[in-house]
């Protein structure tokens, strides 16, 4: 369930809208759905009750947000239509992955309309990010700095600018979000929106400035990611079948050792654990959408390939912190 600490939506004198929200969540699916205009699916990969938070400000088609989660999550889907997203970890000691590229504390994640979101979060994600229209950033970059930003970002998923630039970018986004959090009503003023928007555009161009020493390793996805991506596609297509490691090795043409290593590198779980998590997340979504009169836990679990009900219930409770029957019962009241 999601608890809303504070949410405000107002219209300024010029007819422009803005909004501010601070949200807490206890469910990965509901958390994924709260980020405005994103189409996301979150698969929880590590066991334990999920906790997430989201602070989001929207103005002039700019989306500024900070997101935290407490479990390893695989995020898929897409961001806002017609927009770029630039994100930077606030603090992390464990690498994540985006599009097969490793993410560290001083990485900048880039996502644009049409690119697939493919993020494996660290165990404790703390990310501050901004999303903005592609045409607005492109126009600003051309008019102010005579830069073709779309050409510069072609094919970029993760970039590693000099740490000092990344730190400036991180600090500006955090400062802007903190300022809005203290007084969201300041966004009712068009001059405030314009000034903040230009400051954010400038910060994006600064962190992406060509030149300087770029740290290696972010230009291409790892071989492990390619293997994992193919394995994920095959697993999703055959999720209700009793797949084995041998099946995957034969389908992908790789050794058991390579498959195991690739999953550990990219998703921090082994292939068997990932397939179990994939099925458990699928069962959870089905239970939340089910009508108790039309489906039982046993029926839904069986459709996802779980034949031993007590083992399934134990795995489910360890993953999500509640019994499957509790999830199904709660759906009846929603």
C-alpha cells in the first residue's frame, strides 16, 4: 500500500500547471506506477518487504524526482514520451546496471523516448533525476551553446564524466528538489519556473560537456548483459514451463558457468533464483488483480508453475513479507 505524506497540485496565473508529491510505498508495482507518465514494470529480485519513496516536482514539462528503494529491482519499460531523462546516484557503494552498462556513484544514466528502460538497481537505490522534453533541451543547447545535443547523446545509455562535473549536477538537482519541497507554492510563479528550468538545462549541458577525461567502460554493454537479456526473453516466453539451467544453456549456446557468472554480474542473482522471482512477481500481480470468487491462490500459483503449495507460500512470504492469501484478500477490498 502507498501512503501519501503530502501532495499539492496548483495552477499558476499564466495557466501553467505544476505539481508536487511526496509518496511512500510498500509494494514495488504500485511504486513503479506512481512516477508520472512513465510505463514501468518492477520485478523484485531480493527477498523482504519492499519500501520505497518518491519525491516529484512537475513544471513546464520538466519532471524532477528522487527515488529510493530497499530491494534489488529489475526495472523495464519506458520513460516519458518525447523526453530525455538524466539520473545520477545520490550515494551507492554497489554497482547497478542500465542497458548493460555498469553504474557507479559518478555515472550519469541517460534514457530517451524510444529507448527501453533496462535497469538493475543496487540493493539500496537512491537516485535523483530530471526528465525534460527532447525538443526543449535541443533548442536550448543549440541557441545557448551551439551544440547538437541529440547527436552527442546518440546511443548513450550511461556516461562517466569527470567526478567534479557529476557532483555539481547531483548537488544542483538535490538543491532544487529540496527548495521546492520546503515551499512547493513557489512554483506558481512563471518567472521561478523559467529560471529553475534554465538552471537545470545548463546543469545538464555542463555535466555532458565534451572533453575532459571520461572514465572507460560505459560505451558498450557487457557480454554478460547480452546473455542475460536473451535469457530473460526466453524465460518470459516460457515462464509457465519447468525450465532448467540445461535448457537455457542449450538455447543460448553458453556453458553453465558462463550463464551463472553473467546473471551474478548483471542481476546479482543466479538464473534459478531469477526465474523463481519472475514467477513470484507474476503471481503477486495476478493475486492483486484477482477476484476471490474467480480464482484461488492454488489456481493462480499453478498457472505460474508452482506445484507445491506450501513451498510456494513459504517462498512468497520470504520474498514479499506476507502470505499469498493475504494479498488475495486485500484485493477484494480494492
